[in-house]
C-alpha cells in the first residue's frame, strides 16, 4: 500500500519507518527541514530504541522516502496525520493549528477514494469536523480516526505489535466499509497475530485515547497521593503498592510513587480533556483530573523540598548532581519533564546544579542553557553535596553506592523514582530518602 505520514516527530517518524518495515511504500512529510534531512539520510532525528535499525532496513529496501513538500504525498492511497496537538499557550485546551494546517495542505493532493487517517490525539468532535472539510475539499475522499497508544522507549515495538487497534469510521456505511478494508490491509500483520481491533465511530475512537491517558495519569497520581500520606505517618509506599497491586483488579503496573508523570502526552492530554469536557457542559465529570494534575506537580516540589531539607536549608552554591533529564528512561524527550523541572527549580534556589543524562542533554540545553550539563556520571557525582535521581535510566538504577560514595562530598541521595535499594545505599554510608518512604 502507498501511504503518506504527515508529521514526522516521535509518533510520525516511528510510524513511517514501521509501516515501511511492514512492507508498505511510505512517504513521510514534515515542515521541519532539519528533521527531514536526517530522516532522508535514514538517521533518527531523536533517540528511540530500534528506530535507527528500521530506518536503515526500510531505507535499504527503497520503501521509505521523506520530503518537506506535501505535494509528494499525492499518489498515496492512505494519509496518516501525525502532527502535534500541544497545549494552547495561555490555556488548557489542545492547539489544533497544526492538524488544521496539515489537512488544508493535504486536500489539494487528495484523490477520490483516498483515506485520511488521524493518529494525533485530539479533542472529541475534531474528526467529524475534519471529515466534513475533507469531503468538501475533495469529494470522494474519506477520513478515519485511528488513535495511537505507543510508549516512547518502546515505540517501534508498540507500532509493529500493538496491544490493540482502534478504528473510528465514517457514519456512511460504504465509506466505513472502504476505510475498514484499507486499514485492515495496512495492519494486516498485526491482525494476523490476533491483535484486538475495536471498530467504532469517530467520537468513541477520540475518547478512547484521552480516556486511556486520563486513567493512566490518575493511577500514577493515586499512588503519589498515598505517598503524601505515607510520608506523614512514616509508612512505606513501595510495600503499600506491592500489597494492593497483588489484587488483580488493581494491578501493580503504574503504581510506582515518585516524581510523577511528564512528557508530550499525559500532562497536556488530561488538561485538554478537562477543557473539552467544560465546553461540552460536563466539566464536573472530569474535574478530578485537575486534582490529578495538581498532585503530580506537587511531587516535583516535594523533591526540591527534600533536597533543601537534607542540606539543612543551605542549598546556595551547594553542588547538586541531578541524575536524569528526560521524562522517562530510553527517551531523549524533555517535554514537560519532571526531571528537568526539578533541575531548573534547584538552580533557581541557588544550587550549583550539574545535570547528567545519557541522551537528553542536547534537548535540555536548548531549553535551559543556564544549567551545567554532562553525559558523564562520574563528572556529575564528583564533589556533590547531594544527589537526586529523577529519571530511572538503567545505569542510574544500577549505580554502585560504594563507588558513588567515594566520589561525592556528602553521601546524601534523594531517590525520586524509588528505584534504588535503600538498604544497600545505607550500608554504603549514604543518607537515603525516597518518595513516600521512611
Ligand atoms: N509521542 C508519543 O508518545 C505519542 C503517543 C501517542 C500519541 N501521540 C500524539 O501524536 C501527536 C504527535 O505527537 P509527537 O510526540 O510525535 O509530536 P512531535 O512534536 O514530536 O511531532 C510533530 C511533528 O509534526 C510536524 N508538523 C507540524 N505541523 C505540520 C504540518 N502542517 N505538516 C507537516 N508536519 C507538521 C512538526 O514539525 C513535528 O515534527 C500528538 O497529538 C500526540 O499527542 C504521541
């Protein structure tokens, strides 16, 4: 199948390369010429495991091209929309400027029978509006909504072997049948593996995505709220999470207390959901998401407060080693990253912050040039008065406490992800503080 992918960021670049890997002929289009020149040379413009390998393999087979010219999408039968839907400046709602611009630029290059497939996360009602615009701009062209659930760090695996596929189809039965047949052909490999496919309408498909993210965010903030209580009464949140997680109705996943969630999806998606629900006159139905957001942001402050407390209130010109900058391990994405936020706040309080991350230093440096950065753990730790672990990269989780103790000035560690063994660190002479742990 000839397909185009409009928008080649964290979602679109992986989608384009994965579709080519699955045997489709793909043209990826983006307005960012640097991103496109990297992708055209089959180099990954950001860090995502397995992306370099599939770019190289699909590129070598001649099935994957990239362009900044939307006219090159002409001739494809299916056009995926994968542009960003960030939070609006000065508000909670999603900014749909990029989605609207992408559709407008694509319309002159559509042919009757073409299918536009939305993958971006959008407020409910967007697909119906865009479908009308596509039908008006190119009679006979159709639109479907096919939300994406990939996790950065596992994006290639999640795209090639998704845990479910959702089709939001047009209400016209003929168009729905054509769109479904095209999507079935696109996802034939996953479907042959018995991947569940939920076939539904636009509005359900749009809501599925935001509901999934709202649920995940709520689960994380739930355990972090319990951590706030545990801190006061000297209980242990990790044991609490283990104990409730044994109940299969609850489950242990996404119950790790820590510095909270971040990234380019969860924070802006729950805010956009709140804003859309208010527009629909149902603000109270998801008003709890404002609390979910507030709990999440308080955890960042809690880490900063713990550092200050452990340094006896004297943070000015104290060297603080911040381990991690990306919003999660195995990604260089620093959008709304709790780790970067903590580093910036500590700097703002007067600390001499040295932040270390194996992949996210360039992105962090562009946003916050005032911080000192390194990719070398030893440099970060040397002479530090306190160490804060805020992104649980494997190399930080596996840090040898005895080796680290020899490098620092004072053996104080704040484990913002509860990913270290407190007993091992205390045995090596460290004062250890976790989140929601005595
Ligand atoms: N990143 C994820 O893990 C993930 C997962 C699921 C869903 N999503 C959703 O996917 C969408 C994209 O997210 P992302 O993380 O890839 O964002 P991103 O910012 O990394 O990528 C968006 C890309 O779109 C390009 N773009 C903007 N306007 C364009 C236009 N008119 N024509 C062509 N290209 C254009 C930008 O240059 C950029 O490269 C968002 O709605 C997001 O919520 C993301």
